[in-house]
């Protein structure tokens, strides 16, 4: 047990005899009774969201709106889209038919003959380098594979960002319920302090009862401040993920149970392939194209051209052919690096496929186990809580149940309700993680 209820058990001073036990039990009863007044998340709206709505101009954010805003403005997705644009530039650079541009050479100068006559020599040449090994096609294949890889990485970034946003959204809703719990406990303990003060003035209880009630209220207020601070911090973290400000996203709204037990989305594709695996496949394709390109560098690039030359009264038209001899530089480094990268990615892809299968299986097992645990709580425990509370109160009022037994029943009731609220969050987070591992929208 946590929070102000837990702290109440150690709030009383050490007094000899039975009085310490009674004081601790009574204080705990006050805290537990206050906590049990809290309604379930399914029955009450987000108090924290309404309280924070005045801080901004926009309405509270729903779960679907949060995912839509993340797709539009999440910083991680904006960066991924920038990489896609850069990859499109590389595809455009590899699109021309030939890699090199034609080269125009012009030579001119005066000539003086032995006869004393003067003239002008002129030479004009036009040449075009050609790759005879299909290198330009390989560059286009590599650039297209690079673009496909960046697009897959963008989809994978969206998968991860939406999962993180969905999980943070659920934590904010859970934190809001914690704030409501703390608020209710403070209100109930304030009433308890007033009632105890009246009973003390009437001489029914000693002053230590008043002190214990005030200490319990002070600790409840401290827990209230912590709960509000945690809810505010989680809300700020959600805004950071969304790239939004307080006026744009003043708060969130939603039902934790409905979101936690929502059906998992179904992918309409025949073959479900996670985007990170697709990115690895495209990177492997790109590495293979680069390796082939490195091997083709052993073939010389020829340069074809035509040259017009005039010397004195003579003119000549020549065809030119230039062939470099690949004696020393034959693409050794490019070939070795690209082949090593292709081998690395081939091994990495095999390991990644196995890891994805295991991660998906683990996430599914965790999700279904937590759903089962939640169903057990809702079917076997929650329906009995109200009856147990009512029966225990009547038995205690009739003298059939001592204070220790009454406190124990109420403590178990509060723990069951707290466990149910935490179980909702666990189911919701497990559902989000399962969807992320499957590669579908949470």
C-alpha cells in the first residue's frame, strides 16, 4: 500500500498500552474510508484535465487526436521525413543516362611561318566519358534502395513514436486518477480533523486523536502535491513528444479502461512485415548494389570524342578514344567495404527476424496475461467490494466485528481498487507494446 493511507499507520506516537493500536487503526480507517470514496476511472471525468484546461486555449486532447498530432508534428518524424527528402535527391542525382558531362576543349594561338607569314592555329575537341560496366544503372538501383530504406525508416519511426505517445497518454490518464484519489483523501481527512476536534472539545477523545488526524492530513497533502507534480510532468513530456505547447494541448481526456481494453487493430496486408525489417532489407539491397559497383570499377571508363584542328592552311578532323589502364586502382577498397557491409547486413537481417518474432511473442504473452489478470479482478473481486464494505460497517456498528477486523477489510478493499487501477494501466501499456511489436497503430 502506498500514499497517505500507508503513512497513517506510522503517524501515532508511541504511547504505552492499547491506545497506540487504537489510534493507528482509527487513523488508517479515516484514510481508507476517504480513499474508497473515489469513483472508478470509468465513472468520472479527468479532473486534472478540467483543472488545466484554463491554462490554454485548446480543448483537452483525445487519444486519437494525440496520435494524429504526433504523425503531423513529432520531432522524430520530422527528422525522418527530412532524410527521405535527402534520399530523393540522391535518386535524382543518379537519374541521368550518363554520369559525366561532355567536355569541350578549345585551343587557339598564333603561328609564324619561316616565310614570315603569320597565322592562327585552332583546335576544338568534344569528348564524352562512358562507363562500359553498367555502373550508372547500379548507382540508380542503389539510390532507389536507399530511398526505400529511408521511407521504411520513416514508417518505423512513426511506429515507435506512436507507441511512445500512446504509452505516455495512458500514463497521464493514470496520473490524473491518482490526483483524484489524493484530492478525495485530503477532503475526507479535513472533515475527519474537524470531526475529531469537535469530539475532543466534547471530551469524547484525547488530544492525541486530533494530532494524529492532523498529521495524516498533512501527509495526504504532501502526497497530493506529489501526485499533481507527477501528472504535470507527464503532461509536459507528452507535449514534448508531440512538439506542442501548453495553449495547444492544455490537457487530455479519455477513459483509461476503454483505451486499455480496446481491440487490437488489424493489418490489412497479406504479409505483415515490420518497417525496421523492411529498412534492413533495402539497406542490404543497397549494399549489394554498391558491392557490384565496386567490382565493376575494375573495368576502365572510356572517353569518346571528336577533334577539329587547323594548322596554317591544313585542317584535320579526328576521332578520339581515351582508355585508362586499371593497373593500380581497380576499386579494391570500394569492393571490399561494400561486400563486408552486405555480409554484415545479411547476418543482421537473420538475427533481426528472429528477434522480432520473439519480441512479438513476448509482448503478446504479456498482454494476454495482464488482460486475464484484469478480468479476474473485475469478475471476482470488484463486485464484492461494496458488499464487503457495507457488511463490515454493519457488523462493526453492531459490535460483531472488532476494529482490527474492520480496518483489515477496508484495507483489503482499498488495495483491491488500487490494484485494479494499476492493472488497467498495465493492460493499456502491454496492449500498446504488443501493437508496436506487430507493427500496427496502437
